[in-house]
């Protein structure tokens, strides 16, 4: 299970702060797409891998530049580049 904590408009689109994803392995790109599909908002709007910072177990990755493979037990934070205060 991969625990995902969401901030800013990612959280607003999802309608909750956290979600747990059942997956042994998943790429950061696939994770962002899965979260987008779960959201309440139009999936064509809002966050994408191009405007979201992915923090995995305390280390930051740009969703677009590094397609990291996530594994069971990882803790992920999705933080949009424009996230307010």
C-alpha cells in the first residue's frame, strides 16, 4: 500500500487529504494519473505531472522529469507548484 498525502488543488480535486493506493509497484506518473481519475473535478483541469512536485519518503522529485517507481510502504506527498500559503 502506498500512502499519498495531497495539498492545494490536488486535495481539492480529490476531496480529501489522504488516499491509500493498493499497488506493489507504480510509477509516479501512473500514480498522478490514478489520483486525477479519482478526483471530483474535470480530469482535464488542475494538476498534472508537469505542475506537481512529488515527495517520496522525504525526497523531492518533479513529476515530469523523473518517473520514479514507487513501492509498497512508500509515503508520497503531492504538492502543486502553485499551492498557496
